[in-house]
């Protein structure tokens, strides 16, 4: 351990523990976003499936109307998209605040901040899922796109 002027062993250990707690908090935020993604994916998947099944039953003249089921499917997909959008927004806001707090503590000498916050693959996948959900709802509403 480097001997820094004016820093005793307990202060050094405290600064290191604080740095590690920032990493644990970041990973916890990623796990929270994954939970939101899991629920949103279920809503989007169920909604799209309900829409498609009843649409196919209508097209084969098994049903006289698929409007109610179609609207329910669209509502589930929209609910999943709204939930995912709010989750992404909350995650980004939280991470910006956490990075700001960490930078301030590093500037004050309370934490080393030697390890950079890595890129969040969870956020990238959440954004990809959001875009797929947008394609799905566009396909359902406008009868166009890759999922029609």
C-alpha cells in the first residue's frame, strides 16, 4: 500500500471500501434495470402474441371480430414500452447522479476513483429491447414493418 502524505491506514482502507461500494451500487442499478426489462419483455411478448393469435383467427374467419383482443394486445405492448422507457430514464438519471457524486468524492480525496465505471451492457440491451417494442407496436397499429 502506498504511503500518501497525511493518510493513515484506516483512512486508506475507508477510501477503498467507499470506492468498492460505488461499484456495488452501480451493479445493483443494473440488476434493477434487468428486472424492469424482464417485466417489460413479458408484457410486450404477451401483448404481441395475443394480438397475432386473434388477428390470425379473424383472418381465417374463425372469429367475426378481433378488435377487443387486438386492443388488449396493443395496450399490453404500450404498457411494456412505457414501463421500459421509465425504467431506462430512471437508470440513466441515477447513473448520472452516481457518477457526479463519485467525481465529487474523488475531488475531495474521499475515494480514489481509480476504476472507471464500465459501459452498461444492460442499458444497451434495454435500448435495443425498447426499439424492438417500437417496431412491434408500429407493426400492430399500422400493419407494416418486419413483424407484420
